[in-house]
């Protein structure tokens, strides 16, 4: 009888651990430590205080370890090799170049998965709007960050599916990833940008 009670307590303890916010983050981090890159379709929208969507964009997202990423939109191309950030406006044939900074881009998955959780309180969200997955909310321990909270959704295998960033004006930026493909053969040139001949270059480095 005592043995059965012990096994039940151990089983319940494992369930509670599996459902904690910190364990979701640890599993998400373990997932990302096993992959070298990913590609996905993404959508991004901005929701104001009233809940109204101000803007929605769709594009292609490529990520590689070392804060390398590539964001392909209709008229905008954003590229990072982990050190430099290029933002190319195709319509105006203009490229802005700057050193990559942690606050420059919402596509630096490294900071959401590894950096911010160390500096935030992490709470599991029980009513997860994405089925067969998990959701956690990160709340900064101090106000030096530009965000009020970040919510991260994963699927059941702990791959990130959606990130919501709420600022202190209660405006929320939602980024959702779909059709995720892992560990592809990506050419390193995808994460470097050479400005087209004749383009206007604004270099802040």
C-alpha cells in the first residue's frame, strides 16, 4: 500500500513538473540546442489597446544558430549574419546597415528562448489557445526592458509556434510561425547581404 502511494506521489510530481513554466522553457531550449537551422512561413500583426489589428504582414523566415536570420517580405528583405543587420527596401532601392543589437529585431529567437527567460519570471498559461502544445508568459523582473510581457507558444514537441510581445502601452506584436522545417541545407550566403549596384546605402556601423 505504501509503495502504491509512493508511486502515485512520484507520478503526480512528474506531471506537475512537466506542466511548469520553467520545464517548458527547458524543453524548448533543449529542442533548439538540437537544431542547426529552421525555415518557416510567418505572419506578424500589431494589436492596439482596443484589440484591433493595425497591420498584418506575411513572409518567409530562415534562422540559423548564431543569431543568423533572413526575413523575406514583398518589398523588404532583412538579413543578419549574427553581427551585422541589413534592411533592404526593394521599392526605394535603399539599404540600412547597422550592428546587430538585441533590441533591433523580433526575429532573434536566441533572446526569446535563452536570454529573456533568465531575466524574467516564467509562468505557465493553462488555457493555451494553440492545441496540443504549451504556452508560457515571461514578465521582466525590472523595467529596463522595452516590453511588459512576452508570451511564447510551442507545439507538443516544444518547437516555438508563436511569440507575442506586449509593450508598456499595451500594444501587442504577434509573430506566428507555420510550416516549420528543421535542419535544412542552407547556403551561408543567405545570411549575408551585398547591396545591389546603384542602391542608396545608409551605414550606421
